[in-house]
């Protein structure tokens, strides 16, 4: 998983996998990248992924996510051939809002997957 020293280095995951060997796989985390490295890091990590922490920052009241483009993160994984699991990791101080946002994120992922499967 891209954390610590890997957060700002899009080449870290593929370099580590190459150094260790083919038995090592990745678990990209959409939130853990720096803003500068996020999309390039996902492009380079998803070909090795066996899971993904789909972890957004808090959502706005309308469900938007201003910190980074969640759909773009999904699309990068999908285009790399990753089909899941998409592990939702999301936190909110208000448990009711957390459940609502988790359901919203689940529904977003489902709709994006359904749309991506169409020819």
C-alpha cells in the first residue's frame, strides 16, 4: 500500500514489486497519495493490484468530493483491468452521516462499474 515514503513517488510500488519479485502485489489506496502523485501513482500501481482501498476524504453535503476526482481513480483501476475488491474505507464523526456516505460511495462504485461494462 502506498504509505509513508511511497506517498509522493508514483514509481515506488512497481519498483518495489520488481525488486522483490512476482509474488508481491499491490493494494493502492486512493487517499494516501500526495495530490501531485495520486493519478500517476494509481496508473502505475493498479496493474499489480489485488485489492484497493477506495478511501475518500469527507464528502460535501451534495455528495461531491472536492479533494480529488473519485471517478477518475475508479476509471484508472478499471482501465488497468482491476475489477475489485474495492474496499470502502471512510470515516465520519457522525455515525449516521458515515452510513449515509458509505451507501452513497457504494452506489457510485456500482453505477460506474455498470456503465463501464457497457460496450
